C-alpha cells in the first residue's frame, strides 16, 4: 500500500464557501492555502479516497451549493 501524503490542510471552514460564485470560491480557496480545488456538478460520480489539502465544491448554476474537504 502506498503511503499517505503529508499535505497539511488549511484551518478553514468549508461552509464559508456556500453561496459563492464558483470562480470566486476557487480563488479564495487557493488564497487560503488549499493545494487542490475540485468543482463538480450535482450528482457527479467521484472516487471516495481522501486527499489531504483538497477542497471539493458541488456547483449548481455557477454557485457553490455544497463543500467538503478531501
């Protein structure tokens, strides 16, 4: 089994991105130190591996409707 990466996560609350325009939310997340930002449409099929340092956005009509770490 491969070792887990040791990327640190910013001390950031994902709820602060809800309701933001997706482009603004991505910019803000990178400024706050997230190493990867992933925008997804509602119901997207994704892998469930946890990646430290990644922030996920579910985007509906250009607005962040859900946000979670990993």
